[in-house]
């Protein structure tokens, strides 16, 4: 069952008989049906009736409907109307464009537009690098999707993907003061997507690819990285890998194990699983075994697609075969980026001493924390209602903040690993605890720390075109 929370909350406007006890009866009905009551506001009072707005958190839309139906059957109450708070939040979209310098008089107009703007255009024409100083390019990222792999929804198309991209733009701005704009492309053609992004790239300082299905996402990112001179970052791959690695760094401090000594088993070798694997290999892990719906990915397995064949070449050094459950025997770490409820307590018990379990399938993990926690040293999920949430929002705002600040031409592996260390180090070693290996997404120290680490790594690896002293 989904956790009760604001994302499934409603506001019910009720006309109640203005007598003692009616409100308490309403509260009892809501509580009886497992609703979580929030604000209770008086809207209007008459002699015989009182109109109130009651905010109710539910577990899902069906649960909310059940509560409303129960209220409608109470003869001392009339339902005026019901509003879904999340739908209200999205009316008209969640972002807007504002002018930095309002145009209030002729002087403002002459500088912002004609004739003064012509001098700025001429300056950029003579030196294109001036676009970073004289246009929004210096602080603007395109958040680009084709709507084929949205959250847990899958291929829902570009229009339905827009609310997620708007939300991403909000996070960029609120967390790292990066201006981001959602761009949803009405094509699934790899070449058209690449061509479109290249055509719009002059106006942006970076490209954040989002929710593009595998395996096309690999080619799209690799081609754009080669063909553009601005950072291109597929957050579903690399954002996940960075935050997972940060959690992994701190988890190892608690269990006191070394990367080279570990046996790690992955469930899920899609875009995120492959990126996470590559980052952990770069971190120093030697023994990683990946599993998909057919079991262990190994070099002798027939009918592997090119992506999984390449994965098999860099993992599973002993080329073992078998099921996920067989691979887990003696493993130190389980990392799930797959499907709900595929692990049992028995599977966890078959692992090595002090196992680490990162079960990140959303909204339902590979094994629920309530089942796993008595048998593991560290437990993490992708959910906000359990400790140790592995959430990409810890990474991408600060990464792009740093990349834009130093005008990086790319976001390379060194910058990603530096970001992972920066996230991990936000938590002092003395404060580490099994339920606290990754900082809160609301920790204001994260984005600046990540940005600083990314800038240093960009300078060190020679991809920064601007240094602080310049």
C-alpha cells in the first residue's frame, strides 16, 4: 500500500449542520476510513450551517474517493465540492519566465531591445564566447525528453511528460539557482532527437536528458557528448549512479569493508544499472554480477543484445550463471533497480555478514524495509518515507551549477565521482549511522559542495573554460 501523504491529498468543502458534535462526527468518519486530516478551515458561517474546508491526505485516488463517498452518506453534511490538491498545484503549469530588468521607460526599451540590442548581437557575432556573458546561456539548461521512460509510468508521450520536466526545472532553480526549461520532443527517432537538440543548443549552457528509454538513451547521449561543446548529462543514468555511489561510500565506512573485497549483485541492468555499475567499478569494486529478468548476465548467454553483451564483458569476472537468488549467496551488497518484491528474507539471509541492501524500485522496492531491516547492516530505498532515500535531486542541481560556473565543455567521469564524494562528505563521519548514510534532499549544503567539487575536477581534467581568477 502506498504511504498516505500530500501527493494524494484532497480538499473537501463541506456544508455542516451548525450543531455541537457534527464536526467531531465528520472527523470520526475520515479517521475510520484511514484518512489523515490536515487543515480545517472555516469558510462561511450562517445561522443553521457552517461551511468548512477539510484537507485530507489519502494513500491513492481510490482511497480519497472512498472517504468522500463515506462523507456524502452522512445526513448532517452536504459536500459542496472536492479539489485534488496536486491537480490544483499544477494548474497553468508550475514555472514561468520573468524579466530580470523590467521595461518601464524608453531608456529601458532602447537598451533591452531596439536599437541597443543590435550592439550586443554584433559583439557576439564577432566573438561567440561572449554569449556566455551577454545571454541566458551562462545559466540555462535544457531539460529534454521524448516521454518514453517517465518515472514509473513508462512511455506516456511528450505532452504527459511535461509536468515531470517542469518539476525538474523547479528543482534546478530552487536548489542551485540554475534556470532550466522543459523541452518535450514529439519523436522517438534517435536521429531526429539528436538533430533537434543540436539545433537548439546555442541558447543553452547544458543539456539534461531525462526519461528517454534504453537503449536509445545511450546513443543519444554519446553522440551529443561528441558533437556538442556543452555538457550533456543523462540524469536517469548518471544522477542515479552518483547518489548511489555517495550512499555506498558512507555505507562502507559503517560496515568497515573495502571496495576491492566486495561481491555486489545488481538486479536490473538497464540505463541506471549500467551507469551505477560503471561508477562502482571506477570507485574500485572488482566483483559485480548483474541480473535481469532471465537471471545472471554472463558472457556465454545466448541472445544478449549489444548493450548487455558489453555489460557482460566488464562484469562477472568468474562468468557465473544462474538465478538472482543463486548469485546473492555470499554477496556483500544488493543493488536493485528493477521490479517490486523480488527478494525474500531468505535471500537476504543467504548474503554475507553485515549485508548492504539498496532496494530502489519505485514506488515499491525489491524488498520492503520492514522485512529486510532486521537482517541487514544498511538499508536504503528510493522512497522519501524511509531512511536513506537515494534521490537524484542530491546530484543534478549542484553538478550543473558547477559545470556552468566553470563553463565546462562536458561532465566527465572524474566530475561525477567528485560529486559523489562531495555528497557523501556532507555528513560528518562522526554523524554517520545505519539510518543516516545519505543527506536529506533539503540540506542546503549539498548543491554548493557538489558544485565546488565539480569545478575543481573540471579544472583538474582540463574541461573548464573559465577559472575563478578569470
